[in-house]
C-alpha cells in the first residue's frame, strides 16, 4: 500500500511539473499548448453546441481527456528514465508500468468517443457498418437494445461496439474503467463513455437520458471508417 502511494505521488509530481510548464506556455500564447515532448492532445472544437450536450460538459470532458495525454507522456518518460537508470526491477517501475495501461486506455477511449460524436445519430443505409450490424444482430434496433443495455450496466466504464478482425463478428462489450474487458485484437467501432463525468453536469444521475442523447449524436461515418481499418 505504501509503495502504491509512493508510485502515485511520483506520477502526481511529474504531472504537476508538466502542468506548470503547460500553464506557463498558455500564459504566453493565450492558447493552451502542451509543451511536453511526445503525443499531443487532440482538440474537439466541432463538438461545441452539439445537441444534447452543454458546452460546459464537453469542455470539462475534453480537459479531463487532456490530463490522460499528459499522464501517458509523463509515465512514458518516467519509465524510460527508470530503465536507463537500471531501476526496472523496482516497485516504482512495476506500479508505473501497471498504471500506463490505465492511462493509455483512458486517453485512446476518449479520442474514439469524441471522434464518434457530433453526428445525427443515423447511419447511412448503404454503410458497411450498418450492414454488418444488421447481419450480426438481426436488426439495427436489436443491436441498439444490446448496446444501450451494456451502457446502462452498473459501474464505471465504457460500452464498445467491436469488430473482431479474425472472424469479422461484431460484439457489444463492457470495458471496466479503461483497462478491463477490452477485446484483444478487435477494432473498436463505436465507443460510449458511461463514467459519471460524461453526463453528470447535464443529466445528474439519469444515465438513461444521457445514453439517449449519445445515441442521437453519433457520428456514424467515424464508425464506418473504423470498420474498414
Ligand atoms: Fe470520460
């Protein structure tokens, strides 16, 4: 327990230093830019004003996502430094290595989530993803019933429509937090965040209403593009 606290404190200190650096840059340039080396957070200005989601909710959510990017970069650098220093067989290295999957999953799942929002909620009748859904689940309505039921499960995590690259089959899966239950080797076609932070601002604890708003705001072209990956 003590070692875990030390590891988390380590992450917090690295992230805090990077946040100060980013804030200094924001003060200079007026617009937030991450100055850390490595992966840059994606912006989602097109989602502002999206029906069913307040601008505050989206802005706060994107800010939270940026924190995952910061931590992925910080962890990546810290792990490399520990390895270079010959400290790879330490509790710190092990805890940060475990933490990396959680932070990376949080980062990428949010990118997929924001990337499949901002649409009208209806797939093109001739899209390949719709055809696969109809073949796999019997009908779009049957798929939707299963997907929304997955998202309504108690707990914090994600509902994800996956395509298995090996068999071509589609699955609606529950991902616990960011790193439990992901289907190995499958392509995430559609991702829905059901952590409370995804809807609390606008819907309080009424997750069902948020899920309805999400379904009406899906950008199905994104899912169709992922289908061909
Ligand atoms: Fe989220």
